[in-house]
C-alpha cells in the first residue's frame, strides 16, 4: 500500500467541504483528477471512505477511523518542513506551542514577552487545552512543536522540568478569613465554606479536590467554572474561596491572596515528540531560565 500526502489532502478536503466539487475548487485542481486520486486511495485501503449522497458526502466507518490519522499526517508533514527550515536560524519561522488555558494566562505572557524581545522574527501559535491527557494527545497527533504542562505519563520523547507552579488562595477582601491579612491560611480552616470550584473538564478541578482531601474535607460547591481567571474573579466577588495558579493573578488584584498551608504546587515541564530543533530548544530555555515559576517570583509579583 502506497498512500501519498496528496491523496490524504484530497480526502480531508472532501470531508471538510462535504463535496467533491467544492474540494476541487478549494485545492485548485480539476474534479476528475481529484476523483481519480481519491478512488485510488479507496482502492489502496480496501474499501469506501465516504458515502456519496445526493447533496453531500458522509464518512463510512472506515473513513471515520482514517480521518484523524490523515489530519495528523498532513499536520506532521507541514511541521516537518517548517522544522527543517528553522534548524539553521532563529531569525524567522513560526513555533507551535501546546499548553493549558491557565498557562496561556499565567507563565506564558511573560515568557513570550521575553521571547519576542530576543527573537522578534519567530512568531508563536498557541494550542490551548483543558486536561493533561488532551494536551498529550495533541502532541502525539503532531499538533505542536512543544508542550508546556504537567509531566506526561509514559512519554517517549524528551522532557525538561520547568519547576513547580505555586497555587494561591483567593478570598474576598471582606471575608472573615481575610481579617488581619494573613499571609497563609490552612485549608482545613475553610472546610465549612462553599467554594468556587472547577468543572470536571478543567485540570484545576482535580488539583482543588486533592488539596481539600489532604486537608480532610470535601469542598461544598457554590459555583463551577472552567477557567482559573474566572475562578479568581468569582472568589473576589464573595462567592467563596478558591485555589488558582499564582502566576495568573494580576498585580493589585482586588481580593485577599494567601498561601495555602501547607503549600500546594504543580510540577510543570516542557516536552516534545522528537529531539527539539534550534528554535524549540531556544524557546524552552527562555522559559526555564526566566525563573517565572519560582515561588519567590510569584510572591513578589502578587505581594504575599
């Protein structure tokens, strides 16, 4: 069996456009030529990939099984060509970074600011995920050059530790627990509160549940949100305490911020599928060397 990238490109275009005619127009090829290549692809895989209906096409079970791999192959080919062009220079190109939503709000803005000053010709595209498994699956599919997130399980490629992200408690300024402006608060002292929690689709949901379980209680829920930034604002508005990554809190945030006692940290790393090229290595070094994750940096920035 010999499949070509062109055949896969035609297959994906047919699915995306829902029509052989529109797929040919999108790719600027003749419809008969596209149809012949697609028929050859179906012959090579041993059966139909789409069902041709009167006004659209519909994936067959074989087509549904093949589609994600076809997309990954096309993405991988694009990334491979781009990586090869970037090996010799840090002056131009585009870097693809997969990460969590909380990181794109937290450590990445400062890191990207440093990166752009050092390498203004290299653009960055972010792919944001909610869960660690989602992030790792995107990397396996060839979505990005590097992932910034928690250490992946059973990862076959290079992994570099970036340190530990420190979480902070956010409490409304007029909350009784904020009286005296304590710098640290035991979670057990907040066991009787209703909490600003996270939806199960958020990686921070398990972080908060595990922290409360360690403190000996299950948090009652006042409201759930998917994003750490939203949780911080809801807590500041008085809906209940919450835990958020310290690096997402802006300066002069209108709430009481305190360190959980004991501290709660989440290890972060950078990982790639293969040995990173020069641009990817430089980007990882920028984040690792900037010390944006150190507790001291976070505490200085938010004043705790």
